[in-house]
C-alpha cells in the first residue's frame, strides 16, 4: 500500500503500477481500478477558476494508511495506493489518483468508494476554490455548497 | 511544557500563522491549549465549531492531555479528493 | 463513446484519453474511472495457464454501443469507452479496459459496474480457460464454476 | 433464400466450422434454420439449451423471420470482461 503527496502533476501510471505489479504468471487479481479525481470547471453554479490544495503531510499519510487498512479489512482487495496533489491546480488537472487491485471487481469498486469517502472525512487536505467573484475553503460554513451539502459526507468529487 | 501548534486553511488565514510555539502548564489538555489560542487570536475563536484537533498524526479529543514536545494541529473541515 | 476490439495488448492510456480529453479549462468531470479486467492465475480452485478469447466483432461493437447508451441513460456520466482484447492472453495481461468520465464519482462507479455487468451478459465475446488438466468455455455447463455460478450474472472478473 | 451462418466458441468446435451458407425456404424463421443446422451437425444439437441467436448485430427470437442475405449467428454463453 503506497501513499504519497506531491506538488507536481500526478504520475497515474505509477499509482497503477504500485498495485498491479506482479511477478510473471503470479497475478491473483482479476480487477484493477484507477480513480482520477479531477478539477471540474464548475461547482454547483459557480464557475471555477482554479483550486488550491494544502495538506498536513505527515498526518495525511498516516490517515491514508489507517483508512486503507480499515478498507482492506472490509473488502477483499489485494492492494490500494493513493497519490494526492497539493498546490495550485488548474481545471482538468488530477487532484488525486487512487488505484485498487482485487481478485473480483465488486470488491475493487466498493473499496474505491469506501476509501475515497473516508478520505474526504478524515485526511487533512484542504481545498480552496477560486471561482469568479471570490474564493472559499470547501466544507466551511462560508462554502455555499458546503452549508447544504457538507463535503464530509463524501458525495462530492473532487 | 512546550507544544508546537500548526494552522491550516481557514485557521492559518485567521491567525496569519502556519505554526507557533505554546507554553502550557504540565498536564494541560487540548481544550486548555485551545482556550489560550482563542484568547490570543480573536479571528480564530469563531472557527471553533468547525475545528477538530490532532495531536501528532491522530485526531484528539478536547479532553486529551498534551505532553511536552508534541504537535497540536487545528483541523478545519477537510476537502481532499 | 469509443469501442474497439484488438488482438494486441490494450493501450489503456488511449481508452482513458477517449473519455478524459477536454479542451483547456472546459473539463466538466470531477471523476474518471478506469477499470482493467486482467487475467487471474486462478479461477476458483483451478490453476489457470492462459486464456483464449474470441469475438463476433461487428455484433460485439454494436452491443457495446447499445449497452453504453443504456448505461448513459441510467447514470449521469459524460462519456464511456471500452477496448476488449481477443486471442491468447497470458496471466496478468489485460483482457478489457473500461473508462468512464462523470461529473461525480458515484455515477462513474455505478456506470462502470452497470456496463461491465451488461457486457458480461450480452456482448458476444467468449473465453476459453486453459487450466492445468483441461480447458473449458467459461459459462457453459462444462465450466465447473459456470454451473453453480453463471458468468451471465456478471459477478465474475474477468 | 440464402443465409450465412456463423459459429463461435463451443458451437464452432461442435461443427468444425466458422461459417457456412444455408439455403432456406422464403419466410423461414430462426427456429427453422436451427432445425436444419441441428440435423446437419449432430454435435451441435445438444448445445441448444445454452445457445442464443443473433440476426445481424442483434439478438433474435426463434420465431423471428429471416431474409435473404442476412447473417445468423449462434451465440453460446458469452464470457467477456
């Protein structure tokens, strides 16, 4: 299980390879899932200009490890990896890549959802959305969307 | 004892600081540290309802005791993913 | 929506790019999901040596199109692409890559499951598993796993 | 009329053919074509329970009528993914 935080564009192939690499002939996994959380040009009705992510890195990595171990306990997966980007992100760039390998796809899909949902609750990464006419830390009471639809419920991507 | 405090996101903007050092009585709790910080930073106090605390790499309750050399982080609502 | 059948190793990056390509600044999608169906070294208790896939290509492509259109009608996704490989596949190789782009991850996850499940029912692609001691067309009554757990229910990957 | 038949997977192995041409009376159905094929290929007949049929790129019922020049495919249980 490999976790990292980067200021550079995410190398999704490396995240995939972290879970999908097996010695020749030994692959036990029928399913590998790679999730890209990308910067949308809109949030609800706001036109997004760019995002800024910040992170408390040692705690974020520790929480990712902890959450991944929980997820592995709940779903029959072989491996999980995640890289999250921080700094300024433009529309269309990847904020996060998660890869999951599992013998069967049902577990891979469920584990992906479980991990992302828990990450959105407990991993100390913050997102400031710069939109036309202002900026807001997502999930705070000042976030017009966060007020009615808290980001902590994990139903918003990214 | 001495604790390092870390501020992120809205808490960082409210204090204008990324980090500061806090001197506390031995046996002080996370809640005691918060009281000191809220006094010191008037713009921080209103954020209380949305903040969680972490000691080291783990979330911590307000009642948790602090120890010398530990790092206390103020955790506003997170938004990763 | 791009669909293809290939005898060569699948270019997963191309499948991803088919759904994730947007003009600069215009990305409406917060989630891109890429699913790799890979050749496992085991099916139930059988040690797999290799697989052979065959395909009725014009019908397979038409069925993929039809199923993808249905899936798009059921889930709020922007795009879906799929490449399936045929011929002899070794352990660890990708048999299929599916990519889905959507504004939110819940729709991307649900659509991926929906598409794969329907593909396993109605897309004319056949898999012969060569295992130690024999070979069987997956899903037929001669398939010891297929008998109790029909492949058509879509719960087996690949 | 003349219809092209395509065999795949277990049906291909049972007939030893990938394709053949079938002459049928005008108005013949998919089921009529099957009866002819099952007579012609004794190893094919036992597969009936697991086969579906397709005319062109679409699945077709046994009662569906065939037309000259169409392609009838025998579809054993599929296993893609």
